[in-house]
């Protein structure tokens, strides 16, 4: 005599294995591996801000730190830069970090183009003293940047840390 439970269980097992075989045969190919990304270039989503040059001007009546940046618009529409801020800037052998350096003026970057912008602020007396004591005429540094703009009513942002920058200290 044939056991109906065993026969039913065997039929379910066979159907399950056939389904797995069909799924395996028609499976999607694995996604391509991500390309090797350069560590020097951060990921962007339409807006990128690259550091160009910095200048610490210690000889002025009001000493300042100025950082030149290149704002790049990869979008097909104009991009109005509302805010670019250097969150932290360190310059070579100077043991103090310069924080919160704002954009000097708002700009509009045309589609698929770039625009030279600058962030600037006066130095505090303590920052000026430390920079003057450790001043060299030129050396490298690093910046942390955040940027925010508007394109066609949508906000576009960019953030990057530890981007290399070269510059100089203008002292007496």
C-alpha cells in the first residue's frame, strides 16, 4: 500500500527543487564591482568645491585668512551657491586650526562650468599671534568644506574633509 503523506511530501520537495533550479538558471548577473575611487576626489551630486589656495595675511591692520576655492556645477541648470563654509582649516606647522570661514558673497554658477570663489574672515588676536610665531612663507594644509546651493528649486549640497591645499603666510 502507498503512503499518501510520503508521496505528497516527495512531490512538494521535487517541486521546490525544480523552482530553485529555474530561479538559479534565470538569476540576474551580479552587479559590476564599483570602480576604484580616488581618495583625493570626494563623491559629488552635481556640486563640487575644490580648494585652490590659501593666504594668511598677518601684516594688514585687520589680519585675515582667505581661502580660494573652485565651485564646479555638473548640473544642466544654473546653481545658486547660498553657503560655502570652511568648517576647519589647518595650515602646516601652525598649531592652531582656523574654524568657520564663510563665503564672501553668493554667486551663481552656470551649467557645466566652474567659478572661482573665496571664503574669508578676520583672525582673532590669539590666532594672529600663534600664526606669526610659527610663520613659514609657504606650506601645505587641509580644509573641511561644506557647501549648499539651489538649482531649479531643489537643494544641492557638498561636504568633504581633509582636502589638501597649498598656500602662503604673508607676514612682515
